C-alpha cells in the first residue's frame, strides 16, 4: 500500500463523541500500540504501523481521495464523514 499524507484533524464527525476522538488521536502515539495490536490480532505478526492503526480502527482512509483521517473526524480533504461511504 502506498503511504498517503496523514491528517490529524478535519471537521468533527458527529457520529462520534469528544472522548472517542481524543482517544483515537492519542492512541496513534501510544508506546504500547504494538502490544495492544498483538492482543487483538495475534496472528498478524508482520503488520507495520499503518496496518496496526487501521486494524485497531484509530484511522480510516477516505475512499474519495485516499486521505488518512483520525476516526471521529470527517475527511480533512473532502469534508465527508466515514459513514457517508459505508
């Protein structure tokens, strides 16, 4: 998968509360991210950082433009929510 630019914030996605948004943002730099990922996905040993944060649902990729956005925020590029693509 090609690496895309990350967005740390975009418009607030009203499907999520402030606590969830802040938790997802802070988990991106958690020093125990790998341990948490391995507990939830024990068979995916070779996953890199990008795969881990997606599998743990801390970020989502906008299908319209490929932007990587923190879960709880709308796409910083197109402004649409994740739910609009589901």
